[in-house]
C-alpha cells in the first residue's frame, strides 16, 4: 500500500505473542519484531494476519497491523465552527493543517485500502439541548443574569477556560466576569458565544458574501457544516458503491 499503509513485510511465523484483552475485544502483541496485531483473530488459535488481508502501519511508538474490513477512519469535529477563517481561525492552525492532510493523503489512502470513512460531528437537536450536562454547556459559553433576581437582562459570562477565552483576555470586564461591551466585529477573537444552540448571526465569508451562521453547533446550521474542501471529499464518499462514507451526529464531547 502507499501513503503510509503497507502490507506486512516481516515474518511473524515464529514470533512470540501475548494476548491483551478478551475476545472479541483484544490485541495480540508480538515481540520480534515488536508490533501490535489489531486484526482481532478468533480463538483458540488466533491465526496470524494474512499479508493480503491486513495492513502494517508505522506509528510514533510501536507499529500496528489492522484489518481494513474491521477498521474505520473516524474524522471528528472538522466543521466550520472549528476551522473557518471567517470565524477567526488561522489558516495554518493545527485543525486546518490536519484537514489538508486528510484531503491530500489520509482519506485517499484509507479508501484505497478499503477502509470506511466515518464523519463524527456536532449536530444537536433541541431535545439534545434539553438534557445537555452543564459540564458540556460550559465549554461553549453561557449567559448570566445582571442581578440575583434575574432582572435587568442578561450578558455573556466570560469564562476564561471556554470558547470565549480570547474575548476574556481582550475586553474589559467587571469583577463578576460579565461582558460590558457590545460585540459587533466579525471573524475576530473578540467574537463571543452564548452557548450551544444560540444564534451566531451573520458571518462574512472569505469571498465577501455573508452567511447565516445559524444556531451554535445545531444540526444543518452553517457553522456545523464541513468546510467546502472537506465537504467535496465527503460528497464523493457518499457515492462510493462499496463502503460509502457515513455521517454521525454527536451530542457529547466524546461522541459516545
């Protein structure tokens, strides 16, 4: 295989092995050469992987062997909200660099090897919001009442550890960490967010046009969509006759 995926070219016939885990959720470790077999062969013999039906992958630690028929490439959170330069994300950010590598090498190599592509992205519904734990809500901004009775309106709370960290560092605030300025600039670190499902308002795109940002990370909103280059790859994957791409909406950080 190319692009970093190869059939095993080492002999595993006499290599001592150790079982890690319990069938069917198990790995096999070989000592010489050192590698982990993730093909999950059945007991009692745990047959060694066939070079024609497995792929050897070099990692930053120990090489692994996988079976394409039992493997998926899961792509997580590659959405406009996290990647779009129209929202102030740097074009050379880690996320955008990862997106380009997916397009250039990773996805083509996986498809050539027969590995299914799964896109796991935020896509909330109002029902999801109704049961969303506060630990998740907190990360995407929230509002606070101006007084203890909840009267006098509400303002965004500037949590220095959530998506509004840059705004917290950029704007003056009172001792209760409430935003005291109106935010009107688009695509700047000062843009603030008031929680999952809140309206983002208009977003000026790179081509000069304006898009409705939609509700934050809600299903089918612009901010929840794939950036154009990745969306083109996804649309191609939907048309595959064998193992077409799959889209899964997530409603938790982990996707579980």
